[in-house]
C-alpha cells in the first residue's frame, strides 16, 4: 500500500470517528436549559418576565 492510499484511508477513518463523536454529543447534551427550581413570582414584573420566556 503506497503512502497516498494510506493517508486517504486514515483521513476517511478519522473523519468517521470524529463525526460519530459529535453525533453522540448532540444526543447527550441537553438542548434547552430549563430552570429546575421555580419560585413563585413576587410581583407583576416577575410574572410578565416569566411569561415572556
């Protein structure tokens, strides 16, 4: 196997591995960060602010 074919095969394999890693990270990481603990709004301004989110 000459040098060019070896470089080609290694670059294709590394591209497949890196794309597989990024696809797995896309499924593992959460998309939106919601508040886990919500407190009751104390005034009208807080109610409006939360309703806009």
